[in-house]
């Protein structure tokens, strides 16, 4: 990932790069794009995703802190098209993910705690698919619910 991608806050935002009608994107000028402030995960009750306990605000905030600590060591989780455990298709590299914050959203009339991230260094061909609506879904990969961390993000 380029240094420009790490210095995200100083980038200029182009309004003509809106993604999905509400996400702001940045052209890094090197053939990659960043998509800012994307909701990637929201709280879930126990048992929904093989999680024994409910996953709420505290878990998500701990995951954001873990992501920041890993970034300080030079690592950001990958973003890929398809899940890494798919048997019929091979995941395709789609950038890196920087978790930003946890805040409340309203989904189907219910207030939920959600994690927001910036998706960094998205290759131009992947960004074009996202803009055209071919990858409308996001699904985090979490390897161990007992250790708050979002290991990667699948676009589908």
C-alpha cells in the first residue's frame, strides 16, 4: 500500500466519485481509489454467525483498537472479492481496510452499533465494478469471536 493511502485524511475528495449514492471516494492518482466511511459490520445476537455471545458495541470498539495496533505494526486487513473459504471461486485482491469508528445506525427501525471503515487502495478495475453496482454486499471475516478483530472484508 502506498504512503498516500496511509495518509488518508489529507487527500482531496472528488464529489464525482460518489459510490452507491452515499459513499465518498478518493482517486489516489496511482490507479487506486479509497472509499471512505463504509459501514462494514453491525451488532448481532448470539448464535447468528457461529458466535456464542452477542456481539455489540464493546466488541466492535475492541476490534477497532486492535486494527489500530496492527496498523502501527504495518498491517491492515485485506479486502477481497468473495470469501476466502469459497470452494468454487478464488478470492481477488481488492485493497486494505482501516477501521475508523463505531457508532449507532438505524436499520429496519432498530438502533444498532456499527463499525465503519475506509477501504484503501482499491484497484481501478475493482473500483469500476463497485461503482457500477456489481459488488453491492460487504461481509467481514472473523476467525475467532473470543478475540475481537475483523480479519478481512469480502466484497460480493
